[in-house]
């Protein structure tokens, strides 16, 4: 039973990935089928209490989780955001926190600039040095974000 739920889940995820790639006309034709499949998967009951709780919680978030049907540009997951948050937590754990609230704000802002530079394939060192020196030769990060 558990294996079946897992297989259903990943097949559904593949269905959503495929939905995002097809032409708009075909998307309209498959929307209702995807909604029915969502309902079938997440209304089933298993012999595992905790799995039933997870299925029910997912079902209760149906509108948010299926927002991709209305706007296929939406990402299907937030893994990149989770990874960025994890970096900050790891840094905090290694550094044993900051000495002040202001220090926390500065550290978070600095890490945000560094991670944004990395995502935009800009050298964080060169970017920060450009700003410190006041050269402003490099374009601002906000202009590089599309």
C-alpha cells in the first residue's frame, strides 16, 4: 500500500511536469483529468496513520498545489528557496549566532548578496569590491535579475 501511494505520487508529479511542457490548448484538455487524479490519490486511506495525515493535509492545500494548472510558469517545488534558507541556518550554527540584532541583519544581507551573485554567475568578491570602492562599474544585482 505504501509503495502504491509513493508510485502514485511520483507519477502525478511527472504528469504535472508534462502538463507544463505541452501547448496551452492541450493543457485545457487535461486540467480536469489532473484534478481528478489529485483527488483520487489524496483522498485514499491507508493502514498508516501518519501517511493518512499527510494525504489529508495535501488534499487541504489542493488550490495552492494545483495553482500550476492556472499558471504553468509556477515552479512545482521550492527546493532552491529551501536550500538558500538552509545555508543561512548552517552559517548560524557554525558561527554560534551573532552578537546583536544588527549583526544578524548585516549577516543575512551579506549572505543574500553573495547567494544572489552566485545565482547570477557574478563574482561576489568583485561585486562587493566594486561597491566598496564606489566604482559602480558592475551593474546592480537588481538590473541583472530578469
